[in-house]
């Protein structure tokens, strides 16, 4: 069966390695599955496509008024994220490649992330990319809209952080 376009952000691969609460630095809503970054002020914000250090992934919906957010934040946590279906089709030969994140507004109706893996940024040098492709979801056909098994690039994760509550 063909894969369907249904981005839902990052879904952790079991087991869950760690969850911690962080102070939000913005009145923006966080949707489950959104990649979240930590900025120099020590607070967390929604991720942009690049340029900031990834703190983790939002566990649940966090309203604009919320001052804290629960994150999956272990740097070794693996996730599934759907490819965006734009800019090329992934294949087994792409395992180990780096990709960035397509950051879009969350789905306000179903309260879920709409982030996806940006296949147009796929390359073989992972240093400048947010994600490392580890494989694919076993229920999917490798091709357009496949759910990718990924790890955040080590250079872009927070090690020994002190921003959690």
C-alpha cells in the first residue's frame, strides 16, 4: 500500500529514554511532535529549519499561555518522522544521510505537529543537517512520504544542559 501524506512531527521510537520539563521562552503553542530548541537565555522555543541547538521534542500540546513544556530530551532518543515528499524520494542507499526539518504550523484541529523531514536537503555530510537518517518504518514502503527513523545530529543537541526544571 502506498504511503500517505500525513505529517505528525516526531514520534519517539520505544523505549522512551527520558522526559523532562523545561521553561518556555515564548507564547507560541507547542504541538506533540514539534522539535524544540534551547536558546542562549536557557529557555525553549519552537525549532526553525536550522541554526539553533535542539533541546528535544514536545511530548504534548502546550498552550500559548503555558510557561513550561515537557520534552523528550535524551540525545540518543530515536524518532520516526515522515518525509515531506518534496525534493526527491528516499531510498535504502540514503541511510546515514543528513536532512533538515520542515517547520510548519501545527494542526490546530487535531492538535498535532505538522513538521516533516526535508528531503530536498538530503546529503551525505551530516554535520550541517539537523537529522541523521537511520532507516525507515517497517510498515511503510520506502519511497515518497515514508516515515524515517532518525536521530538528531550530535552537533546540534544539548549535552549536559541545565535548562530543565
